[in-house]
């Protein structure tokens, strides 16, 4: 009987130890999970805040005629300034209607509101006349473009698009709202200011419809814009929303509208 009682005591003690170890393990596991949840909760606002505001460009897409001219001029500027940009998938030819800072969470609402405006406007029926070169200065460089004469139709479209996006617009944003920063903090500040003040500085009577064609030194661009320009006619083929990149380029397509023939 004594040996049996001793064995029972061993079993009881062993069971108690196992239970105690299991309890401690459970407490430890719960503590680890709690710490992990807390860490995620602390990091989530910072991650969300980083991309909470985005800089967008709502624009018209030019037809093949304009793209051919823009591509030819872009190649010319790259020979003068190889550090410039090529017209490609991250620098698409476009005619900006408006640039705005908005909340990323509102993008779908913006697409819906702007989509209604595009659907009611006969964008592919617009006839635009390209009539000169111009450039926007930035230090010793400039972003050049081919300008189109403003028409009543494109001015109305711009006003309607601005009104559609107005409820979702925020006053300004950080450089992280773009796809990438520019070369210097001063250039970052200029880009942020350009988008912040696009309305009213680049709208209405101040609207300069154009297709950007590249970057070059201002001394070269001064000569280029003084050259004779042969006008040509082109039309939009649709509209887009882009995520803005350095130099105000259409860096990433977010939304596309192409009216059916």
C-alpha cells in the first residue's frame, strides 16, 4: 500500500506540474499576442498617415497626332539634357485639367464624380489647335510643352471637373503624396506649391492646355520657344486620373475613361 500511495503522490505532483506549466505557457502566449497587437496598433496610424494624402492629375489623353509631335520633341530635348525624362509608361503625354491633393480613401468617390462629368462631355469631339511651345521654369531648368488654344468646351470641362473633385480636395500635401521626391527640397517645395495653388492660378482665364514634352536648360528652351511653330489640330481620345510624379508627370495611371465609338 505504501508503494502505491507513493506512486499516486508522484502522479498527482506530476499532473500539478504539467498544469502549472501549461498555465504559465498560456499566460506567456497571451502576453506575446497582446504585445504584438499593441505594436500593430501603434504602427498602423503612422503607415496609414504616410499615404493618406495623394497628389492626382485629372487629364485628357491626346490622340496619335499629338503623341507623334510630343515624342519627336521629347527626343530632341533628351539629346540636349539626357538627365531629363522620356515619354513612357511613367511619363505619359496628357493635357492636365486639374491637379489636386486628395485623401486616398476618397479616390473611388472621385472616380465616380469625375466619371459622370466625362460621360456627359463629348471629349472625343473636341478639336484643339496646337500653336506654340512654352516652358515652366524651375531653377536653371524648365519643363517644356506644346500648348493648345483654350476653347469654350475645354474651359467648361475644366470647371466641371474642378467642381466635381472640390468636395474631396485637401488644401495641401507632403512630398510623400507624389510617387517620388524631386532632386532637392527646394524643388519639392515648388512642386507642392504648384499643385496647392493650381486652383486658381492655372484655371479659368489662366488655363494653359498643354502636353509636356520634357526637361531642358532654360537657355536652350528660350531659343526653342522663339522658333517658328507650325500649328496642327488634334483631339482627345479619353480621360485619365494619374498619380503625380516628379516634375508633375503622369507617373501612374489610376483610372481611365475611353468613350465607346
